[in-house]
C-alpha cells in the first residue's frame, strides 16, 4: 500500500501537468514500462524536459512518443543514461529510476 501512494502521486502530478501545459509542451504518445510483479504501466502525452523519479521498481522502458527520452539508473535523472528515440524500447531487463522526456 505504501508503494501505491507515491506512484499515484506521480501519476496525479503528471495528469495535472498535462492538463495545464498543452500538447505543445508534451511528448505526444505513450511511454510504457514494467513495474513490480511484471505489471505494465503507461503515461500518455508526458510533459517535456521534466525529470520524473519512479516511485517503485521500473524496467523495460518503451518510448511510444514522437520525441526522444532518456532513462537513468538513479533518481533525479542521474547515473547511467540510456537515450531512446521515438518508437524504440530498452531491453526488458533494463532497470531505471528516473526519466526525462524530450530532453535538451
């Protein structure tokens, strides 16, 4: 239950950001990943140039947006980076702790 609350807060924050920023500042499309127990998660039209920390285990990033993104091994967009072009996926076992959409 404790893991669900931070994750819900992240998704709620993303939803709020998406409703206030408009599509000009969003990576149109869907970002998907695998979370705990192999459950699939996704975010539609994530905002550009903001670093998001994952609240729980995350792996197998799939960039279904029209813009590039970068996943990082550590929170706050630090650590080893893996850039994914639009439509590309990371290996299924590749874990990440944060992500930024359409980085500069």
